[in-house]
């Protein structure tokens, strides 16, 4: 069974602090996505990374895909209350001609003003 | 452009009843996937449809079924509801099967009493 472990599970920080969320697996992924989900809503896609070692930046968010395409990290600089939410990673694997997604266990972030 | 639309947003059903949830994908998106989200299990894959054909199916009992219409709209049905079926059911659409992630709807919150 493929697993995608995220750490930490919960994170409560003050506005202005930096943080890193990790997403780890023993499986190799064709691509990896990060989503943010707010209460009562569906996840919103933040980024897709496809190349080992790839780094993508989205304003204060930096995403990195591991060289072996088994892990990823999300770094937030100077966190703001608007960053509060559930962060999910999802890995895609190509099996029998179709892509299957495994979602991570989630990191619940709360940024205090 | 309009996002992924799920109806209804909230639903309360009695154990043993059946329920049908509806999803309208983003215009032009031909792939529709369904997920169940619970606090304990996270996001669990139910099934994926592309051009009216079921491409993938998750590990859920046969009480869970779905279909996709020629206009890409999709429905999922759960028969003989159990208390454990209480969850947020999320529909997600994508333009193709390329493995670059989804656009999710806001979900249908199903409560079984």
C-alpha cells in the first residue's frame, strides 16, 4: 500500500514566522501536487512539480520536489493569518496507462495574528 | 469561468436510505473524480470517469457507484447508507488524464443518522 506521510500533523505559529511542511513516501511519483483546504471548502491546487530537484515559488511559498521524486517540502516565509488551513500533498503514479493519486495525511496550520 | 459545482452542499439521510450526489465539472474538463474525506481517513479515492467510462476505482464497497454523462456531468450514488458513510464527498475535475492535479468542488457534506 502506498503511503504519503506529512509532517508535522499540526502547526500553530505566530504571524511573521517561517515554517516547513514535509511530505514523504517510499514510492516514486510522476508528479506531486500541493493543495490548501479551508474549512467547509474543497482543496485548492497550489502547485504541481514534476522534475526531481525542481523548486517552484509562489509569492511567499516555496515548493521543492526531492531528487528521487519520493518526497517534497513546502516552505512558507513570513506566515500570515491568511495562510491558515489544511495543507495536503498528493503524488501521482502512472499505472496501466492511467494516473492514480495518493493524498497525504495533511498538515493543519494555524497562523496567529 | 465557473468552477466545479457540487449539489447539494449539505444532506442529512437516515441509515438504510440511498443518496445521489451531483457534480458539474469545469467546462471542457472531461475527467471527473470522486473522493471521500473524513477526519480519520483523510482523502480516499472513490472513482474516476473520463468520457463516460470509469477509468479507475478505489477500494470501496459496491454500495458506492457512479456514472458520467455525455456532457461530462457526473453523479455518485450510495445505497443502503451506513453511519460510517458520513463524510465530505468531493468531486474534482481535470482537463485530461495527464496527472497534473485537479480542480475540486466545495463538496457535499453528508450526515447519516
